[in-house]
C-alpha cells in the first residue's frame, strides 16, 4: 500500500478552505416576562440568557430555571474564591445562585428572592465578602440565613463541603487550584452532590486534606494539568489511599472540554459561558445541571478545536461575552467547497475487528474486505486498498509488526485544490479516530495537525490503548493496541 495520493512531505499541517455557517441569535435581557429567545438554523438550536449586568444576568438564569425555590445561594459579586464551592451546594439543593455586593443587597436580587418565595438563604463567605448588614436584612424579612465561611478560601470551601456532604454522603470530591476559577466552574455542572475543594499548586492544603479524611473520600477528580495542580499534590492524594483522575487540557478551554468529555457521553448540548470571568459560569452552573446542558467555556480566542466541539450543537449562552462572530467561526474540519457533509460516527470500536470494519462501512462509507477497511476520495465503497487514502488493517495482516490489534494507514491529510475530494480526508480521519478513541480522539487529531514529528516512534496512551506512530515512505502508520495491551516500539 505504498500509495502517493496527497503525499505528505512535512508535518502534515494544513488549513482546509471553508464556507461560513451562521447563527442568528436574538439577545433578550432579563425582565419579568421574556427571558430566552432561540432560533433553529443549520441544525443548531441556540438560546441566550442575559441581563444588563451580573445581577440581572443571575436573575435571568433564575427566572429561566425556577418558578419557586425554597433555597437561595448568595455569592459576592466582587470575587470568586468563596463562591466556587457553592455550585455543588446549589445543585444539591436545586437552588439558584444570585449575587450581592458586600454591603448592600442589589434590588434585582431582592426582587428575585421575593418572586421565588424563598425561605432560606445560604451566604457564601465571611463578613469581608458579604457584610453582617446584608445578613440582618434577610432576617428582618423572615428568611432563615445560614452563613458558610472559614478563615480563608480553603476553610470556606470545607464549610460549604460539610453542608454538601451532610446531605449527599458522597465519597467523591473535586479538587481545583484555589487561585483560579475556570477549572472549578467547568466541572460544576457534574458535581451532583460531591464537594469542590481547593488546593495550592504544589501542596495539599491542610484544611482540604483533613476534610478529605473526615469525609471518607475515596475518589478525587483533579481539575487542570500539572501547571495548576502539581504531580506532588496528586501523589499526596494517592498516599492517602484516594483514587485520582486528572482532567486537564492545554488551557482552561481544553480542560473544560476534557471535563465534559469525561462525564457526558452525548456531547450534543452545552451551556456556553466566557472563560475569562467567573460571574456567568457561576450562576449558570446549577441551571446547566438542571437542564442537562453542561458548562463549556468559550471565547473568541479559544482554539478551533474547542469551537468545533460545540459547533452545530444545542446551545444555551449565558451572558453577552460570546457573540455571533465566535459561533460563526468556520469549522475547518468539516467545511468544504462542495457543501459535502461529513458522516458522523455513532458507534465505538469493539473486540470484533472484522465486525468493526462493517460498522465503518455502514456509518462512514468505508469499503472493506476480510482483513481491511478503507476510505476512498473517488468512490464511495473502494473495492481494494489501492484506491484508499485511509486504511485500517487487522492484526493478522498488518498488526503483528508491533503487537497491535489494528493499524491505521493515512496517505492523505492536506487539502489540495488540485485533487478532487481531498477535503474529505481530515474529517473522515477525525471520525475514524473517534471510533477507536471516543474520549481522546482529538488528542490524536491534534498530533497530526500540530505535533506530528515530535510524536514519531513514541508510544502514547489514548483511551486505555497504546498508540505508536511511524512513517515509512509516503504513508503514516498508526499502530493501535487492544485495550489494556502493550505495543512493542520495534518490529
């Protein structure tokens, strides 16, 4: 199969020329009647919930999600540390999160509390965040007030966590860097009765460590890469007998994508908020959980991969930070000059390799024989491997070289306007990767886009499989182990 169709001579990096798909979004600010407007265009339903400021955006979210609520979570609009852990409490209580300034309760917030006919207010943080006078104002109106606070942000998170654990009895916790908000908020819609605790980068805070022990926590999700929560912290957790899963990406948007992909198998609906400010994501967190639209961070300068991740999905946008131009960003993976629509893989690979080839035929248009499946730019179902640009071979015929289960051979990647149909190669490859690596497929895709040469002849791990990339002649080979098995690095 030494084919030279679109042979790659460099790092296989290219940008596909594209057409623009647009969204028309009506932005409707909060009032007592109309809160959300939506449109249906290009198979993507987009709604926006917003207000004139942080306070009214919070009340707009509350009005969108609740007709009444016995409980209210009240957070400071000035800073985030005391408020981060309150998202899990809000989900636990099915209670909206509203904002106040330190010394004066915002009129919109007060009116919303009255509309909800609330009976209890949970104040997040000490009097340096929300004053005693605000608390007293609630008591005068007959509301029960519970203040959850500690000597610092770590202790406040523990105080909120105590309230959560008392209700849920969860043995799972989420751990985030205490000095950033993005990773904690990206996870917030998945906490479901599990507390969010805070840590320093290089050592586990003493209050946090004690709480994990007191609560009998058995599983911790570390939010973010080692640049925000170090390996040393992970090792401390391991020494406590706690199982650890790290969910981290290249930046806050990549981490958010990783978190969503870990917990949500559908990946078809999201709540979008800016990743550069905490207010909208904080108040959206409980609503996102309630409506099964998990939080995903988005901004104009986030990566194309992140924008592709939410494109053509059912979206709820909270706030005004994400505008139409962000959503209208061209999808370079699927756009093309011929209005061709890339088929979407719906299945995942099994232990039946030959059966998997039939699935690739049915869902992606691969032709297949007894020991191979292949995709051709020129005919829908190729009759042999000579006409294919992407080929998958089984272990018997191709895989024994490196002790692999399958081998993926890629002979085309770059979009070449002189070769008809060449724009199909990347999106089909992406869907193929998704079939074999449902959680980590974008990691492999990005290696081909960005870090190809740096990853040659090195074993990497994706979705419990080992992967080895080699480049004989004009083709690129991706050797893939069976789940839980190991590859050899030499033939």
